[in-house]
C-alpha cells in the first residue's frame, strides 16, 4: 500500500497526529507489526508477506522478520533495491514488496 501525504514541519506536539495520519492508510497487519518490538516474529507477520511468500522466504533462510530486516538494513533502507531484492528472491509482486518495505521502514522509524 503506497500512501502519499504532505510533509509538515515537525513540532514537539505533532508526533501523535503524524503517527496517526501515517498509520491510517496502512493495513491492520502493518499497524500490528509496527506497534511493538519485532522480537521473534515470523516472516509471515510482515505486511505484504503471506503464507506462500513466507514459505518461499523461509526456504531461502529468511524465516524470521529480523532476517528480512537485516537485509533491509544491508541495502541501506533503499526502497528500489529492497523491492527488487524481494521480487527476485521470493517472487513477490510490486505491491507485496512495497508493502513489506513500508512496514520495515515504519518499524525502523519507531524502534531504531
């Protein structure tokens, strides 16, 4: 899910409304993932990754969300590189790969 929002200047009192506006255009799966630390979550818990894609990723050694996060960070959070990597590795379509990218990017914004 790609969403476009107008950027506003940051202010100390604006953090909660920014979070709500950004999160309101995402899936429930995305919101649930970004709402808490990653811990030992499976790859299937990432937005854009369903059962079939999760099995493909697990077969390639990416069975946990943190392993996909590792690749995301290795690629320096670069959207196009990550999307192409996920498409090439697991056969994701553009929407799946982009949803996963946004999920990890938003998680990093919250926890890193």
